[in-house]
């Protein structure tokens, strides 16, 4: 059975992502990857780390909490998905701690 496309954050979705997805360093940031808790298809979200604009003063906070939008971007078909989009529509905000 295919999960229909719906833009929402189901109860427990973000907690499931936090518990089951992997977080790997990538060029200039991180890559979160795992199976979508709703449709169970593989998905990933890239996060780019921006430290400072050229010429800006260095940041005062060394350890920062980043609120990141994590979305299902699977390539499987989902009924009702608008053209040009990927995923099943489920998404949520995850907090990452930048301790670099």
C-alpha cells in the first residue's frame, strides 16, 4: 500500500528521525539519512554549516543549537504529490548541536 502525499508532521515523526537516522559529516556541513518514519523509503537531508560571512566578526557562541527542517525526499511515487517535488510530504524540525 502506498502512502499518499501529505504535507504534515505526524506525532512522533521528528522523534523517530532523531532516533533512527544517521548523522554524518559532509563537505561544509552534515548529511542526515535514514528511512522516512511514514513511508519507510530511504531519504536524506543535507545541512550546510555557515560559520560567518567574509569580513564578519567571529561568532560569540561556540556551541550552538541549530533547528533544521528534515524532509522526506524519497524518490518513490506518492499519490497526490505535486509535479516537481519528491518525498511523501512529511517533515519536521530537528535540533542539532554544533559543537565545532
